[in-house]
């Protein structure tokens, strides 16, 4: 179905919308080029489908997904101004993530297999070859950690999203469901989660080791974020909730005990630690995204962390992970410091967020930890979590 919008009017309104946005980039220019190069129907009009597809290609540099295309077609058919739709694209988490990555563009990482070839093996996994770093000694672990720090691996951004999306809002809602009047986030990146919490009236603080992440931190929490390693930071207070989202697996397993001890020291006696880390193997609360697949993992099992690490084609551990282990090993590690899982609360999270966790399997491997001496009722905590995760405004913004 065509709509009566002439080419000149579309281009003029699109240019005006792009000019008025906070972000100007080559992606916006590509959008205008895509519209300018449109093939007209005999009536000299654009089809709605062509307009939306051109926006996807020009701004997000991809073909439209079916759900997004349908939603935006409906908005145009019901009278949404084109400039407002352009702003929606430019303000989207996907575009902002791409924009930051375009601006940052860190240097390429070196090929570690060429510099330390004796540390690697080629192993057969699922019928194909895989590069594996073999940390035979603690010194081998320290070597990889030093290489990651020296080459600023975590400044690559990679899979970490710097924007406030549904995932970040859900994490913030979980923190509030745990009773967060105050919250500290270890490895907070640009601060999207604590930014949401701050807007909800929660006292927040965080730490981050990425220079670039700190540079792009959200303005409302920038001064609340400390740069540096947690063990070197002076933190003079305790928090109701400490968040550790996809962070502890980036710590050397040789030093992990010191981090757990430090984390425990900044949690209120009746407070909670909420963490998410990749785990492989059997757990009574969640199904991991992957089962153990390296021979060494299967041989060691739950008795220790694993010393064979899957790597990319340059020899860097996947996503920079230094801790590869099972849920049982992680649980025992925390229990050694008096931190036990609150399965009643975990159960609520898995039930209320079943669809979200099915779509994001990496988030399923979660722990809700509390001190074994906590006086807080698990029943009360679970009920509060249920109430919070039933709040659509908290989950979707």
C-alpha cells in the first residue's frame, strides 16, 4: 500500500530529524542516501515498506526484522510523523551501541598463538578443531591475565552493551526486588543498570576497569563510578545489594577468593549479592546454555575450576573469560565464605522471567546469594521479588 508523501518532503523531513538528534554519524547519512536513491512508483510515491526498510538499512545497517518492520508500519499508517520515527531509530539501544563502537574503534588485538605458541593446543570439539589455551600452572593464568590487561581487551566492548535496554531494566528490577535502597555494581561498564536504579531513587556506586566505558558513562552516575580493580578500591560503606553481572568470570581464578571476601565485606548483613556468570553442567535451578564439552572439563568435573580455555582464532579466551567452571564449583566457592544461595528467590526469578531467560540463555546461570547468618525471611524476599517482577513499568521503562 502506498502513501502520498513526495520525495522532496521525505528527504527534507528526514534531514531535519537527523539534524535535531543528539547523535550525528555516517549511519544517518547512509539513511538519507538510501531514501534519495529510492525507486519511485508511477505516482511518484514511496511505499510504507520501502520507507521503513530504507531506515533500517541506512541507520542500523541491516535488513528489518519482521516484528520491527510490522510495528513501524503500523505506526506510520496511524499517523506517526516520519521525523519521530527517525528519532526512534537513532535513539534505539542498537544504534547507540553501534555509534559508540564506530567512535571508539580500538586497535586490533595481536595474535597470541604466534607469541606464545607452546601455551596452545588444537583440540577436536563436536567434530571440528578448536584453539584451546592450556593453563598448566598458575603462572600461565597470570600470563593471560597480564596480556588481557596490557592490550586493554575489555576496551573492545565486544558483547557488552553500553545502553539501557530490557536486559538492564530487568537487572535493575531484580536489584529493587531484593530490597535495594543502596546498590553497588562490580564491573558496571558505562553504568546503564545503576543509572536506572539512580533514577528510581536508589543510592548507587560502581567500579569499572575499562577506560572507554568510564569515558562513556551515563552522566547521572559518572561520579558514582570508581575506576580500578575492586581489591584496590577503598569502599567505606555497605550496600543492600551488590551486582556482579558477567564479571567474576573475568577475574583470575587464583585471585577469586580475595574478590569474594571483598564483596562480602561491602554487603549489609541482611543484604544480597546477585550474580550472573557462565557456568557449564548440572544445577537444580537452571539449565545451562551449554554442557561441558572439553575433555579436561569432564575429567575435573566439580572439584576445581578448569584450566583448558576455548579461544578465538587469535588465541584470546572467548569473551576474555578466565574462570571456566560448573555451578556446583561456584556454589561451593561462595559457601566457603558463608554466602549461600536463596533458592526461594531464584525460583521466583526463573518463573517470572521464563520467556526472557529462554531468549537470553546466558542470563539463566544466576545466583541470589545471602549470608548464612542473614535474618531476612526468604519467604518475604521471594514475595517482594514476585511483586517487583510483576511491575511492567519496572521491567520495560
